[in-house]
């Protein structure tokens, strides 16, 4: 039995992770679960999966869980997430929180030699310079990176010519600048193919998600940015591709369902049948289409390439500015295109520094948030 801990069990990836575990009761068991605000769902999950440890984000949630369960260890807040990362009995940590809040827990689990099933891309974007220096086993859960990981098995790393990340293009593919000016929150939350949490859904609409994924791919696979390409593929069936030196292109395909990459990260190097996973029927789908992304209009992707290439703290600023701006957009405090404007402005004001510690990351994140607040208030 492999023991799995889930950071962010109440979210979209967390719940899909639990659905995978439901199919393999003889192979996986839950050792720990975490949530932020949704303690009611966490309580239901505790009843079903009987974890030994849980972590919750709020005092109210802590009290409610404590009242109901006397036999589990309950942690709270950011330090609670870190403690989940330190659990010795755990075999695999599924990092399914949204945002760079997952950094410390992920680093703790890596230090302890645990397998990371990594969905939480913001953590790798912000802490890639630290994490890539550690001995680690990271199995990508992000659908594109799982596809690349699988496709890379067809050749040697030094034989890779290009990594081609596919992008759905989001709900605003083909829109004009004028049409993008007055996008509503409701429009931006309608992803054409995937049902995901609100933060990543907005990131998909701005193409910042693809930008984060470019940086994620750089850190995961140690590939230069000029070899990481993005191709818009509105059907989200080809999850990504690897082009090798002999011009052979290997792609991984499947229906858009996150249970597959989650399961592969749990079962790797084995593959297992799961009746819950939808079969791909290309005959029924008919056409697969591809087009180049519009980097001038969807500036989030262009800014991500620049931040990634600059390195030295720029990816931290890019990511944190975006996290804050997405919250403001969801709260209807800024407009859709202002996400790009403010990211660009805050990146322009940053002075690069070599990243060696988590404290540095936290400091840069704090300064970024302060700068943004000032910029927005002064506007
Ligand atoms: N959803 C998807 O299909 C995909 C997601 N990803 C990545 O996976 C990660 C999770 O995405 P998704 O599942 O969609 O997100 P959701 O918003 O659905 O879930 C986020 C989870 O993290 C918890 N959480 C949020 N903020 C905090 C915090 N400050 N402290 C502790 N816990 C917190 C939430 O708790 P609560 O609900 O209790 O408040 C929830 O359990 C992201 O990094 C995303 O980019 C990658 C590929 C696909
Ligand atoms: C499911 C997944 O991995 C998401 O990151 C997805 O890729 C988002 O779709 P976009 O291609 O629209 O960003
Ligand atoms: Mn993805």
C-alpha cells in the first residue's frame, strides 16, 4: 500500500486525486489531507478516507474538525501545510493547492525523499532555482507536462529538438483587442474544455497559464526556452509533443480528464486500467486543429517567456503579480487586460537577484504585492 498525502484535497485536482484512489483501494491509502476554507467538505473526506493527519486554513475549520475527530493530528495555516510535507509515513505528495503557498511543503517532502505528484505549477515556477538543485522525484500532473514526460521516453534528452506545449487558446481565442477590453469574470470562467479551479481558469483565458507552463517545462525537463514552443490546439486532445533531432514528433493524446495524469503520477512506472477514464475515439472526434498563438494580443505568454529567460527572481515576480491580479480581477477590481499591464509594470521595476533561499522568494513575493498595491492605488 502506498500512502498518499493531498495538499488541496477540496479543490478540482484534489477531488480528482481522491477519485483515482477510489479505484485502487488495494494499492493506495490516504495518510493526510489539507484544505483552506472548505472545512465542511474536508470533514466529509476525513470520514471517508480516515487520514492520520489533516491541515486546515482557518481557525473556524480547525475548531469544527477538532470537535468531530479526536484521533487525528490537526495542523493549521501555512505552517500546517509545511508539516504535511514533513510526514514520514507518506510515500507520495500530490501538490494540488493553488499558488506558490505550496513551496515549503513541497520542498520539505523532496528533502525527505518523497515522490511529488506535482500539479501546483506556481511552486515550481517560483522555486525552480532551488528545487532543481535538490535530489528529487517529481512526476508531473499538469496535463502538458505529463504528456511531455511520457513522450520523452521515446528518445534521449540530448536528442530533443523542441518541446511543443499545446494550449486550448482559452475562451477568447480569436478575439480582437477591442473584444478583450470588457471581458466579464463570468466569460473568463468558461473554459472550453477543462473544469478547473477559478485561478487556473482565468490563467487559461489570459494564456498566463501557458506562460507558467513554459517556465514549469524549463525547470522540469532542463530544456532551454528557445526550444520550448507553444501551439494552440483548441480540442485539447493532443496534450503536448516532443520533437526529436531526426524530425520525429511524439505526442501523447487522451480525452481531457485530469484523472489520467494524476493516476500516472501515482502508478509510474506502471500503467493501470481504470474504468473511470474515458476512452479516446478519434473517429468520433474527427478533426484535430492547430494554430500559432497570438503573443501580441495575449501578452501573458510573451511576458512569461521574458521572465523565464531572465530568471534570477523574475519568474517569482511574474507568478506573484499574476496571483494577486487574478484575485483582483475575480473581485471585479481590475479589468481583464490590466492583468497584463500590471504584470509588465512590476516586472520592469524588478532588479534581478540570484535565488538561493525560500526566504528570498518570500521577500520578493512580499515586495511584489506591496508594489502592486501602490500602483493600483495610485491609478
Ligand atoms: N484543475 C486542473 O485541472 C489543473 C490544475 N493545475 C494546478 O493545480 C493546482 C490546483 O488547481 P485546482 O485544483 O484547479 O485549484 P482549486 O482552486 O480547485 O483548489 C485549490 C485547493 O487549494 C486549497 N487552497 C487554496 N488556497 C490555499 C491556501 N492559501 N492555503 C491552503 N490551501 C489552499 C483550496 O482549499 P479550499 O477549497 O478548502 O479553500 C483547494 O483545496 C494549481 O496550481 C493549478 O495551476 C494544473 C493542471 C490542471
Ligand atoms: C488541464 C491542464 O493541464 C490545464 O493546465 C489546461 O492545460 C488548461 O488549458 P489551457 O491550455 O487553456 O491553458
Ligand atoms: Mn496544463
